[in-house]
């Protein structure tokens, strides 16, 4: 499912992303500290990145991984819009990980470990070396 957005909508989303970068929550700031500047596993993450009709909190394009940090404002209505958003992102070939603000603030190491597990699980296995002459049958 590809959604085409107008130039005006793209400009609007870019401005929204800039505003969100300036107004990050404490949890987003903490996670960004660990993800920015290739600090986490040498990977490049971007923050508040416009994607189609949405702006995602963090994305690593190399692993097609989106990370969302959610606050207490996520009521039933917001949870439904998050579900639709996740479906759209997954249809674009992206994996979405969600964490609560409180989880990032209280258990940062556990959050980073979960991200590490997902990244490692998505990496292809190294190729099996070819047998050397005289080995095998």
C-alpha cells in the first residue's frame, strides 16, 4: 500500500518533524542520546522522520526499523490510530518497535537490549565458508 502525498503535505510533515525535534519528551531525549551519531551498534538513526502521512520518532533505514516512544496520552482512540499507523508502516516493509516513556526512562538498558536483539535477528547470517581443497567428500 503506497500513499502518494502532495508537495504541500510533504512540506507540512517536514515542518511538523522539525517542531517535534525541538519539543522531544524526556524519554525521547534519553533514547536519542544512545541512538545518535552511530553510537548504537554503529547504526545511523534519524529522529522525527516524515514517512508518507506520518512522522516516526526514530528510524534506522539500514534495518528498516522504526522505534516509537509513547506517552500517557495514548488512550483507546490513540491506540487505534497507532495500530493503523503500524499497519501502514509494516506494509512499507518496516518493523515497528514501541516503548512507553516510563519504560525508556526507568529501564533504558532493557530497551536498548531489545533494540539490539531485533537488529541482530534481522541481520543475515554470515555465509558458510567454502571447503578448502582436500576437505569434505
